[in-house]
């Protein structure tokens, strides 16, 4: 398909797979997977105004392959093709332990940094990093080199908060890593307290 068509499909897939399974009555497993066949039956239009039903399995595969942050995974099981978003969910159908791989030692992490904006900093320093609407606070496991995008933070962030991974693990914070190498945590009750910031 054309680049615009595939980009628009990717954006819609992101929205559905992270946020809309419940309201759409989509059968989503606790590891986040839904059947591609079920998606292609949905009566929705992409951001390019193309009905989802007019897309093919090959379009979906192309959208997954071309996604600039590797937001999706495909899985073939019992002759069926399944798809999931690797991170970013708000739907509580997914369980961290099933979607993600737990990080057990600080040695597994070279780098763990949350990207945000100056306008949020005062509030973050007051109340810690909150997961907001999502299930997890997001951290990147690398830094973008010039102009490149990186999974786990937006391209236009202007504040970087480094997590003290060793201290967080020592004190019982559960850290996870997604298939696209985003580091995720529920913190403690959805908050990563300021005392776990290594530097800003
Ligand atoms: C901020 C994108 C005030 C937080 C990215 C962030 C990532 C606070 C915003 C993924 C706060 C939440 C996630 C506090 C946190 N006071 N602001 N106490 N605590 N915030 O979208 O990390 O392209 O839920 O810093 O690349 O921005 O969608 O999280 O600015 O991977 O794949 O509240 O989304 O990826 O925003 O982004 P979000 P995020 P995709």
C-alpha cells in the first residue's frame, strides 16, 4: 500500500490495540494479542478515512514492519495470525507479567530515561512520575541520535529524567522491558517517587 495509507493504518492500530479493546468488544488476551481477523471485521475508518475492513492481512503486516518505533508484534498460533501493541496500553485487560519481560538485575539495563517537558517538571518534582492514563510510566533504554525517533520517548521532549535502576530494584519496584525495548513500571501504585531519580 501507499506510505500514507500504511501510516494511517498504523495510527489506528495503535489506538485500537492500546486503548479501545474494551469499548469495541474485541477479544484481547492478557498478553495483549487480538486476532488480525477480528480487527479486519471492525467497522472503523483510519485517519486517512479508509475503512479498516478494506485493508488486508498484508497491509497489517506492512504496517507492523514499517512502524518507526516497532510498536507492534505479530504471532502465528494454531494457523491464526495475532497482533498486539508492545506497550502504551490504557486497557486493563493486559497484565504486565504476560505482556512484558521483568527486569531482574540492574546489569540488564545500560540506560533508563524518561522524556518529558519543562512545563511538567515542577509537578513531577512535587508528586513523582505518574503513569497518568496508561498502565505504566515509560522509559527509553537508549538515547536518540540526531533526528532519529526512539521507542519510549517522544521526539520533542526537552527534559530527561534518569532512573536509579539499582535503587528502584533494591527497594522492590518492578521494572519490565517490552519487545520494542521500552522500560516500563507501575512504580508504587502508579507513581515513581522522586527519590528514585538519579539525575535530571
Ligand atoms: C507527564 C509515546 C505532571 C509525563 C512515547 C508525560 C512513549 C507528569 C505525560 C509513550 C507527571 C504522560 C509514553 C506529574 C508524569 N505531573 N506531568 N506528576 N508525571 N507526567 O503519553 O511518557 O509514539 O502517558 O512526563 O514515545 O509521554 O505513542 O506518557 O509527559 O513511548 O508509541 O505526563 O508514548 O510513544 O504522557 O509517552 P503519556 P509519555 P508512541
